[in-house]
């Protein structure tokens, strides 16, 4: 496997990432529209959006955030035929290293409660289940 992890480039990678996210995540909520997510991420300009490429094709993605104290993992996706080949772990480790370089002291992420496969993936990669209540508030006027 000739895997290369690169920083997301909007001109080169946008359409392929949108296709991957749409097929894997099945976004139905307008606030998760891949184009909106990508545009908003690029506006932050933090270089914490990576893709894994194999033979010129994107086989995985990961997006992260950092607020100066904690990091967040978002949109880790590996195309189905490439799962269980360590691509997800390589993307995660690459992103963890980038967050460490920024001084990040803790990395958080959220998954759906019943997503056992993803839960096991993160447990195997050193993440723990924490007793928290996840809360959110939509800001509909910012959904384009």
C-alpha cells in the first residue's frame, strides 16, 4: 500500500471528498452539507484537514479543530473497500501529531451512542469513553 497523507487542497480534493462524505455519512441535515462544512473549515485556515491518498485516489479523510487548549476530531472517514487496512489509524495518528505540535493537551470527539464499530476503533486507538452530556444549539441563520 502506497499511502500518502496530505493537507486538503480545495481545488484538487473538494469533489472527491464531497462524494466520500455523502456516501459514508449520508448527510440529511443542511448544517452538515459537505460544501458548507468545507467552506467553513477553509475559512478558519488552520491546516487541520487531511486526506489519505493511494494511487492518486482519496481513500480517507479527517478534519480536526483546535481552540488553543483542546483539539477535536471530525469527519474521519475511510472508503468501505479500504477499511481495516490501518488507513483510519494512520490519519488519526497524523492528526494527533499535528495537534500536539500546536500544544494541544487533550483531544475530544463525538460519535453516535450506538455506533459500536466506530467506538471500538477509537478505543483501540487509546481513546476512552467519558461521562459527559453532549449539548448543542443550532444557529439556523448561518446555514446556507
